[in-house]
C-alpha cells in the first residue's frame, strides 16, 4: 500500500509490501516517469521523497528491486495536491482598475503560465510568472456591478482547483484607485 496517496512535491510517502531491499539504492521507485528519491527501506517498507511532476491526473507508482524485478502486483496511484498556502500582499486589496500584483505560494502549480489560471471573483488575474510552488499574477479591473469586497481568489491548474490553506480573498478598494 501507499501512504499518503496524495501530497505535495518533496513530501514523503511510505510504500508497504514485501520483498524490498534493505539497501535504499536497490529500490527504484517511480511516480509517473519521475524517480521518487528513496531515503530509507526495510524488507517491508520504503520511504521516498515525492518528485515534482506537473501531471494533473493520478500517476502510477512503480517499484523495481535490484535483482528481483517489479515488486508491486497491484496498481497504486499517487496524486499531487494542489494547494495555496499564502497570498501576498496580506490583507490583499487593490485598485478598482486592476493592476495589483499578487504573489501566491503553494504546491502543485505548473511551470507553464498557459496551464494556470487565476480568478479574483469573476475577474481574471493575468499570470506573469509561475513555477511548482509560486505564481505572480496581475489583477484585472473590477467588472461593472460586481461586488468589490472579500472576493474568492481561485487558482486553477488545468481542470483542478487549488485548496486554500490560507486566506484566499481579495478586495477592490476605491481608496486605492
């Protein structure tokens, strides 16, 4: 089995089973097509660090033990967690006309701005930079007749929406216009 089945890049997962090598380097673990860095192992358990992978769908986990071949008979999958941990400035507010730069820190983001979208309420926030754990975006103007206070900031990678572990709200302010 695998625990946990969802997590962030560089988090630790534990694989339980039988027939593993007690020498960490003799256990080759892949999550998708990327190596999971094995940090500890016993005959029944392997601990490894999750690699960054921009794939959104659950990724298959495969394991090969040196001299033994594949060690897992069942299909095990791992999903990268998409989350927002912090948004700056805090509290987040800006001009009705847009143009406020937001820095959003989290996990599971894509390295490609074309994979990312951010909405402040209904207004797009133009992504100007992104990597696996950080993105910058520039707020758009407040749409006509839209509410201006405590708007939800939604971060999307493809079809997935990030979970918010912190405050993910933004307010447009006439005083800042």
